[in-house]
C-alpha cells in the first residue's frame, strides 16, 4: 500500500512528533548520518538543538499531510527546501547518505512493530522526501546564494539596527518576501530577514534587525556589524502580498516586522491608484518607533496611506536620548498608547480588509486571534510562518 497506508503513516508521524517524545529518535538519526558521512557535519552549526527541533516539526508536518492524503503542499515545500539547501553546499552524496540514515533510524526505532506494510510506507515516504528535494536542487540553475558588502550600519534604537548592503549582483525578490542571511560572526547559522525596500536593479538592499534576548545572530548583527562585513543571502521565500484589486488593506507591524510591510508600501507608490492602506506600527516605547520619519515622508505624498503609531508606554526610557529622535513632523495619526492588538481591534474587526501582520511570533498570534475574535475572516489574514 505504501503511501496509501494511513495507519503505517500515522505510526511514522507519531514516531517523529516532538510532542510525543521523538527527541531520542531525531538525535539518533543525526548521529547515524554524521557517522556514515562525516562531511555532512560541517554543514551544520556546532549546537544542533534548534536544528533537531525544526527537523522534528517538519517531519511531523510532512507525515501528517501524507496521512491526510494531501500532496501538493508537501511537494512544493520539499522542492523549495531542496533549492534552498544548495546554499549549504549539499551534494547528491549527502542526499544518498541522508536517505540511508533516515531509513535505518526509523527501522531501528520501530523494530517492535516493524512489518512489510510499515517497511513499504517508510521506504516510499523517505524516497518521496529525498527525491523531491534532490530533483529540485538538481534542476535549479540559478546561483544558490548572493554575497554582499555592508556599506552602512545605523543604530536606530538600543535594540534595532538598520543595515544597508551592496550586493555583488542584484537579487530578485517580491516585496514582502524574506531571505535567510549568514553573517561572518556566526558561520553556518542562517537567520530569516525581510528586505525593507523593493528589489533594486543596482543590488542595493536594506534590513531592519532587532536584537532578541538570547538570540546569538541578531545580537551579533546589532552589536558587531561594521561596514566592509561580507554577508551571504539565500534566494527569497514567502508569499506576503497586497492584491491591488482585492479591496483596502490593514497592516499591523510590531517593531522590525515593519520591514516587509514598508517594502510593500514603497512598491505601491509606483502606481497612481491604490487601495487604501492603514498601517499600525507598534513598539514598547515611543522611541522604538524607529522609522516614523520615513513613513511620514511616504504618507505625505501618497494620500491612500494612513499610519497610526502605537506604543505600550507613553514616555521613553532614559536610554532613548542616546539614539536618534524618531518624532516625525505633524501629519500622521496621533500616537496611541496600549498593546498593539488592543489598539488595532478598538477600531473594529477590519473584516472588509486584506490583513497583513508582521512581527514576533507571539505578537502575530495574539493580534490574529484578537482580529478573528472581533469577526475578521481568518482567510483574509496573511503572515509569514511563525517559526521564522
């Protein structure tokens, strides 16, 4: 039965599910893989904890989709994964050794329930996963990454940096998409960042980065980046977008979640007629609203854009005086004080709008839940994957 055997696929899904205690299995898989092919170890960071967690979540989702007999999304996801993994230097040999290690680990872990049906389902599922990734990687002719040089680093606030680069070649992406970035301070640790400007034919690109407590890469970028640093960028991902013929738009940005929304807004300025766009831009303190002057400049020339600043606290911390004043000239909506989801939903449910939410995972989840509770249709809400 192979991929039609839902019971066998459920057994495999439960085996890799981190919620059901798959940590030992996942650890064993990587141990077996690295032992069989030592060259693989150099593709991963020294600390494997996060990698093992992500792998377990991805495998659980893939098997869950197969249980439901849904193939389109898993195949598209695996193809993108194969194309993207080229940036790590993954070779055909690595796919061979991965397939053997994964099959052997699953068989060893499920030895007490192993039978012909489970063996067939395991073989077919692993062959599908590896085959789609391998085929997509082999078919892709574009370079797997693009390098660039940091030309400017602006400390916008205590926790936020604006970093501008000149790429060695132009990088093609749609406004609202994100890329993975590797910085010299942390080789082999890739971090998701969203360009804050549309793709530029000269190769200019800009990122907004917030230092996250405990985040090694973001902390290094904000604290240590200097002009001349060489960054490596992957090809783009994500489908965040504004449909100009699908009604007005609500955008909700928490801190540097502003970046992809600003890129979309800047792209809209190319058109004479646009849907109305209302942007709520939030931070903890007024000084955290680091890009209000740019938003004021855009809004002052584009009447379809409205911007409401939101801060949790009404006054700044003492450290704010050490960073640029972000107060814009008069013209934007009066700054509101409160939690961003509460302020946004105080204006209504926005159910007639295209809704785009960008920020940290918790902020996105809370804001989305608040809007849905108010009556906004879930299918009208867009956001990037929360694991980014």
